[in-house]
């Protein structure tokens, strides 16, 4: 066993990011920056309607426009028109409609691709779209999920004969415990549709490289490795001839965890035309064509005794798939399936999810992916139970949560949480928040009839991170694994390459991964180069999503670094003429125990390994090591989030006055980056509660199709946050880490809504739709008062 | 086509542009200033913000021909040689960026804000950056960065 060095101790330090110098000087390599000689630019004619038969499509007009090189509809594209794949057929009888990159005779959502034009410059390509002659026979749009699965509904994919994609069941026994319950609280929550809206619009460049048969595809993606496999399968390009590069990627949040139709089209057309093809979406295209998130109707029942002991939970979901199944569309709601019981002990759990097709943009993973929905439902209904029982909501939680002595604990949903300390995180959060003081102020405001009422919102959450043990994924019918790879190379000059399969897009992997390797190799952080996001340079990987990069990828970096030290130790022992076990390794230097004069730094070992003049028998030249690690289990970050909400009962205006969170994500590699991840997650979760919602009209037209209509919060819409942490290391992850990318987004939404409802309880308000805009809040208050809204 | 002469990051460029060409498109596609980026098509996000004669503008809302005879500073010309602008330094020190896509616009908007108000309060910083969207940071560390930049520049946050 290799000693892990305390002396290098790069783990746990808030080191400033290596990435920033480039990003702060505009020395970036966004996909749209790539300008290859001879590039042709693609523009897409998209469906302006939700559901229609294409009765006429004539592209010939576009071909006559200046600078146009080619144009294609589905007919012209023929066999090159690949189907967008779904890799998570969640049930044996799941309905999987064909999803051609270019629509074949029928469009199924606003933004569906109808035809493409390629021109020598992007402007000419866009201009020529208007010369395409297209006619639609518009059909009724399927918008409402309940209507979609009712008899007589228009069917989105007629050949399938149903709008039900799948029905998934888990658990059982709820009815039995409910029969014994004193109280059953039932609620319907609408977890509205959201748009990821990463700041960098998607962009793809594909180029035949002229040497060998390689096609290089640059894409603004979170998943270059998975994209390579899937593009090979869809396009027929041999996988070995495809190189995928994710250069600088400007945010993803799940929205770039995808193989998009545009990636297929650009790749196929580069092959067909034999020259580089480029496409960059406009924001308006992004809003209708990049996948959306959430969109569930949640019917929740919580059964309990009159003294507040939870007995069982029943979850019945309708999950909007949208018009097609993308990479993990059907599985996304099921990522939440295990999390509905949250941190609570109970005896029974029934879960049913029905996936439903509608004429809307497909849904898929968005920051948290299933787990924010689950956390929202459980944390909202726990507050409703507390209200029903007349109990203090935190007391009810305490009474039911898993205590720190009870870990590892197998939940009613079947997961085994390895560690946690909900008491510690909560105690810290309550103190930082001044919970008692704010409750006193709330009481005073209620008594004085203040028009601005104060509410306190609680969210005590956990999540499953670190996707994922491959066998578990297999059991859930996901068609890939959840391992991660790392190769560590010590170069002859003493510099280090850490080659990772994770693919960052803002998370600071170059800095944090250097810290992990530094802590083991004793090499300074600045001498370590992290290589990622290029299947040519980092051939193995499962990429970045699901708070997995540190939890899984970090393990691979640790293991590979330790293996490298093991090999170096054998070489150093040979050089120093001692047994490997006689050597200690401190701050990058091997020295003979008890004789520190006899020593060799790791860099010198690397040079010996390079020259190979004097290696022990049986030891191969060069100094590198690799590790591919399948995680033992998920990790379970948790935390306590508290929101002080001021609600103007006369206008409906809601102000987030104070937000405190204490997250336990285990060991922190770089606390500065951790805090940043929490802040960003909070912003997105708060945005779901207060600001964002994709809305469609009855014809299926997206009403929030630009950043002028879809309300991403600005600096004026959010406060500064008060963040803290407790550290309960994961026992199933060797670095003790758990993952932090999604925590803020998962925890914050119910904290906000619970706070608003808490403020308005005296007015008889027990529910609040999201986003809680002033109009929504005002109408809810009026309805509770019995007045006309 | 119309002739324009624009000084960008200290170098004078002469070009023929279509009258409809947006300044940001000319910067990116005309002269390769790809540090300036496009994030939307409705002038909401501010990612394309540059300094035009010292004041911040969204370069998607200005025609290239309107910049004729002007001086433009992009994120690529903000540093003085190897010397970082204090706003750049502050964003690194305070972790005011994650993916970095909004950063060019955010930094230049902050430079203008601090030029106008060297001593801004948190509320004034938030108001001053309202036109620049960030999806990664929740603005928390951006606000801290601008306050710290004010300090570095001799003003200091209220």
C-alpha cells in the first residue's frame, strides 16, 4: 500500500483555478471559434408548428441562392438520415418511436428539423432557408399529459397507437400501512418544464481530416466518449475513424449530455461533401431544439401516525417525454425513483411512473435529473404533514430521519446510504440562519398583521451521486457502464500528465484533478497537466454528468497515481540498491528509511525509466500507470437548506431575504470550487421555484422561446448566499468524496416554496405553483381568501 | 458594402462590411476576435459586451458600421501586456467564473461599472451587472469579484 502524503497535502486547499487565465483573456477555444479552410455552414429549417404532416417540401429554390453548396430534406438525405438513439429502454415493452434527424413526412414538435442548407458562409445559408418551399397540414397538438393518455386523444406517433411510452413500478405495501395510518396527506405537485439554457449555444464542426479515414468532430458536449460510440453506431463511420473533441465547453447542466440530431447531420454531411461542415445554433433554436428538463405531474401520498411517525409513501408520476426519446429521456424520471423517501425511515413505498409522449421538445437530464423532482415532492409533503399534525416542521423531520448512529442504512427504496449526519448539518444550519430569531420575527409579524409576511422554508435533502456501479446500471436496463478511467504519465522531464475520462465544462477539473495527483505524487500542482475531452488524447472515459466526475473519476486518478508510485518505487529501489519496502516516499522523493542521504526524487526515477539504461529485470521502460474504476456504490451527499421568504400579501411579490445551506459532500478537494458549485446549483433551483418555466400554448407553440421570454435570473434576482459544510466522508469512495455538482439545484427548490407557503399559512394557503411569480402568488392568496382571482 | 475603419484592441482595422453586419459578427468572423462571444439573439445575455470608446455596449446591438471611427476594447485587449487588468485579477482571486462563457462580457461590463462608480455597494454592483447573464455562479462570486476589483483599483466597495 502506497502512503498518501500529508506533506504535499494539495487536497483540501482553495487553490485558484488553472483554467482562469485563458478564460479571462479570451484565449478560449469554443467550438464556434473553429474556422477550418473550406468550411461549409449549415442552417436548419425548423418546424414552426407542433404537429403536422409535411405535404410539400421542395428545396430546389435554396440551391439557386448565392453561395449555397447543397440542400437536403429527408428524401434527398436518404440513408444518411440517421435516427437519434435512446440508450435507456427502461422496460421490456417500452414504446420507442423513430427519431430521424430530418423529419420524414411529419413534424412532432416546434423546432423539429425539416431541411438543411449548406453554404460557404453562415449568413448565406440562413438567407437561403426562405427559398425552401414547404407546406404543412397542421394536426391537433398533444400538450396535456393527462389528456394525452385519455381515450380518444390525438396520437403523437400514430404507428405506435398510444401516447404511453412506458409504465414503471417499484416497491409495494403502501396500501397496507396506509390502512393503519391516522393521517394521510395527499398533494399534487407540478414540477414544471425547464430549459437548461447553458450560456454557450451548441455548436458542431465535423471535418474529414484527409489523413487516413479519420473524421474529427468538435462538439460543445459533456460526453465526447459516449458521443463517439453512439455517432459510430448511428452513422456507420467505424468508431476507430471517429475522433471527438469537446474543446472549451460553456456550461451544460445536463443539456449537453446528449447526442443531438445536429451532431448526426453535421457528421454525415461532412462525409457526403468531403469538407468541413459547421453549425452553431442561435439561442432561439436552442430553446426549442436542445432538450428540456423536469416536467412531471406528481401525485404524492404520505401516511403517518398522529404523533408524526411516517409509515409509507406513494408516488404516482406522469413524466413528459416530449415528442421523442433522446439519450436517457425515459430513464431521467427514474433517477429520482429511489430518492422520494429522502432521508426518512418508513415501512412502505409505492412508486409508479408513466412516461407520456406529447408534441413538445424532448425532455432529458437537467441538473439533478429526477432527484430535484423527488426532493421537491418529499420535502413539500413533509411540510404539509407537519401542518396537518400541527407539528414544527423541523421536529417532524428529526422524528423521522435516519440518525447518524444508524448508518449504513438501507432505505425503503432499497438503497444503502453509507454515511450521513443530518443532525450535525441541521444544527449548524439552524445556528447560521438564526432560526429561532426568525421564527420569533415571523410570530410578531403574524400578530401585527404585517402586510409583508415572513416564511421559513426548510429542505433537508439527500441525493444519489457518482453514477454509477455498472451492474446497477445494467439491472436498470441502461446500456452502458458507470466506470471511469485515468492514465497518469510521468514524463522524462518530471512533468506529469493526468489523462482523465471526465469532460469538464466549467467545473475546474484541471485544477482539482491536479490537486489529487499532486497529493499522491508529491509533484507541484503547476507541473501537472490534466488532459481531457478528446477521444484522441484521452481514449477511455464515461464523461461528466450526475455529480460523478470527482466521485468516480477521482477514484481513478487516485488509483492510477498510486500504481505509478508503486512502479517508481521498484525502479528507485534498484537505483538505490535496497528493497522497495525499505523506501519511504515523502513529497515526491524516495529515500531509504533511516538513511535520508540515499534518496531519489520521482522526476529522476522518470528519467531512469525513460533512458532504460539501468532498470531492474522485468520492469518495462517508461513510467505511467492507468486505472479504470467501477464505483462500489452511489454516494449520498446531504444537507440542510433554509430560506427566509418575505411575501407581500397585497401584491404577491416574493423576496428571498436570506438563504443558508450546510452541505455535507464528504471530503472537499478544493473548497473554493465546491462553494462555487453550490452557488450555481442554488441559483438554478431557486430559479425553478421563483422564475423559470417553459410554457406552451394550446397549439403546442413554445411561448418562452427566447431569453427575453424565459426568465433566467439576473444578478438582481438573487441574493448572496450563506454557505457552510460538515464533513462526513463517504465510506464507499476511497477519497471520501461524494460529489457536489447538483446539490444546490436539488435542495433549494422546496426550501423556497416551503418558505412561501409558510409565510402564507395564516391566510389558508397550503400550496404554491411554480414558478411563484407575483401573479401566481397573488392569485393563490386571493383564492385562499375565497375572493375572485 | 460599406467601408469602416475601427481600432480594436489597439490595432486599426479597415474593412468592407455589409451594412447589416453586427459588430459582434464582424469582430468574430471578420477579424478573428473570437474572445468575444454570442450567447443569445435578443440582446438579453450580455456575453458579447465590449467597450466602445470606453463604454460597455452589447456588440450584438451595434452595427459594425456604427463603430466606424471608434475604438473597441475586447476581452483580448483588456490586459496591459502581461499585466492583468484588476478586474481580471479579481475574477480569478474570487472564483468569479466557472465555464467562462459569460466572462468576457461580465468583465467588460464590470470595468465600465467601476469607471462610473469606483466605490459601488453590493446593490449597485448587482444593478450594474443586471444586463449580463451567468448560468454557473449564481452571481455570488461575481459580485465579490467586482467589489474586490474596486478595492484593487483604489476605490473599494461600500
